[in-house]
């Protein structure tokens, strides 16, 4: 088929690159034997999807159409054209195999001389899910849908029993009616689990605060909401017990002297103050409950999507929300995504340490694949979304994490009287990082972050036009995003001139 396309056409590079990869993870999922038509070669389907995603095509029906119309697609298929159902089924089932493909492509890029990890950048980007914002429901709404689905299924079962007899079934059932019900159940279970976990965490923090206070080593700061009332109650009980003990002592003294018992005095000031504190704590608790109810009534309660229960409402730059996921990527200075995860968190802070650990492991694997000594990651650059004392002080490579907008940091550095950062010794971690970012070296180093971190996002969303996931559920969506990152890495290797026919031939020998 080489007469169909010139030797310089990039499709040949993709075909030959996939031939060098270990794709056993895809072959392991291939069904062989039994009745039916012969299966399609997994290597061909992998190559087909890589080429399709690299050319802005993610629809399985459009891929099927191009397999019959476009020469490059026909060359990949070799005349054995898959239909859209085969393509969609393969993509829906490849979640377990994509991580191995991602690692294989990183290893190939490393063998081609790519993967510079002296400086890497971590950044997040929001990716739209295959779901509408209008499909979000509150816990109450999901519970109502679940009850309605249960009633509908019970009615359908009763109709079937009347028509086919108890235990019988109709073979002309047009489809599985539980699909939507299962999504509703998954969404409801997710929102209930999140609420219960949050409430359990609040109770645990409150109990820990109360135990510490009872042990005579109270935790500094305002107590958690659940602990405030309990601590106030215990304080009232202690002060009343102390006041009663003093009254009993005075009564016992009067009895020994033979005089009348003393009249009950006014409540001591300590008891009154403790009771006032309890009243304030109860009022604050009632106000919090009222605010929570008002937020729920105003539509601000936690929600889940009945189309894709794994997705979340994500705030985006410029205001507004999308229904989607938050992708976390660590990028090498030569543009490779070396570590990636698709998360459900609307913020980035919690992902600095997991992503850094993934990047360290990826850098070691790339060095091993290329047969070079692993020098490790030199420095991690991250924006202010990752700023926390834990992220600044945890183990790992050197890091620069912004403490504000970069332009504001540079302006503060220019406006500094003596042009120095001052003595950061004795300052807390955030102040020390702000001081470091104000130095000429800090400014120069951090200026690389935008180019390194955001170029892959621009390539995937603008050049590859991958702005929305095609599959649903966190596991499958994560696999598709990782596949898109794999396509980006191959695309970068080709466009940078590292992945060439000569380089592939050298690797194959």
C-alpha cells in the first residue's frame, strides 16, 4: 500500500512507531475462538485511534466513515474496515490497557532523546465530560428519581408476570431498562458517601478536640463546630459541680457548728459565664444549620450528574462552570506529558504531592528505557493553585510554587527598595517562597512555567480539538484522557523532529 501515500507521510511514522511498542495489554483483552467473524488486530485499532485523535476525530461513526474515504485511514486498516460499534467497544474496553501504552510511548520518546526533566511544570486543566450541566440533581432529587425508577421497574415486572406468567420473560425486550437507574443509583451512592465521609470527618475532628481539651492540652484555635457545644456543656457541668461542692462544704461547716444551713447564694460568675458560652455555641450551631438549609433551598447543595455520575461541576477561568473533570499533568521542559491524572476535585492543591511522585517514577522509568543514568527531576514549577505549607515543605525535588499572580510578584520585586529578597530565615514556608520568587533567579526560573505547562493543554484542546470526553465514568474518562496525552506525546515527537524514519529504523535494529 505504500504506493497509495508518499514515504514522507506521517501515517507511516505512526504505524511503525506502534509496531515497536509492547501492546500485549491490548492483545490480552482480545477475544479469540467461538462463533462469529474474525476479530480485528488490536495493534491496528490502537493505530487507528491514535491517528484519528491526532487528526481531531473522536466520533466512532466518523472514524468508520473515514476508514472508507480517507487514504491514510484505509492504509492503517489494510482493507479490513471496522464499523463504529467495533471502534466504540474497543475504546470503551481499553481502560485497563491505556496506562501501559502511555508508559510505552514515554519509553519510546526517551529512547529518541526526549524527556528533559531538569525542570518540569505541574498544571491542571478542566476537561468537559460527555454530560450536560442540566442533568445534575441534588441528593433529594436523586432519591426521588431512584424511587420512581424502582416503582417503574416494579410495574414493568408486574406487567411481564401478567403477560408471560410468574418467572417467565419476553424475548422481545427492546433493551436494558436499568441503565439509567444504575446511573441514578451510582450518583446517589456517591453523594451520600461524600456527605457521610464529610460528617464523619467533622465528628472525628470534634472528638479529637474534646479529648485534647479534657486531657489538659487543648488544640490552639477555634474548636470545630461539633466540639464547640460539647466543650461548652462540659464547662457548665464543671463549674456547676464546683459551685455545688463549695455549697456542700459550707453546709457541712454550719452543721458542725450547730447553726442553720446557709441560704443558697446567687449563681457564681463562672457558672453564668459558662452558661452564656453554651447559649452562644447553641445559637451558632442553629445558625449554621439554618445557613445549610438555606443553601440547599437556594440550589447550592451538593449535586451529582445522572448522565455521568463521575463528573463534577467545574469552575472555569472567566467565570461560569462546565460539567467535567480536572486533569492534572506534569510536563517536561521539551513538552512531554510525563504524568497525568483525571480528578474530580475542583481545586489543585491536594494533587501536588501525588503528581510529583508519579513524575519521579516516570522520570526513572524513562531513564531506564533510554539506558541512561537517572538524574531525577531537578525542579518543579507550579502556580498558586498548589500553594500550601504542606506542599512547600514535603519531601521531593526543589520547587517554585507561586504565592500569587506572577505579574504581581514581579511588580513587587521591581518595587523593592534594595532589589533583594531580604532574610527569609525564620519566616514561615509561604513567606520564604514569596521572598525567593522575588529574586532575579526566582523570577527567571518561574517564567518558564507558563510555556512548559500550558503548551500541551493548548496542543490537545486547540490543535487536536480534544475539548470533550467521549466516554463516561471516572475510570473510562481517565483512560481516554491518558490516551489523548499519549497522542500528544507522539505528536510532539513527530513535530519536533525526534520521531523520524531513520530514528525508528535505528531503534528497530
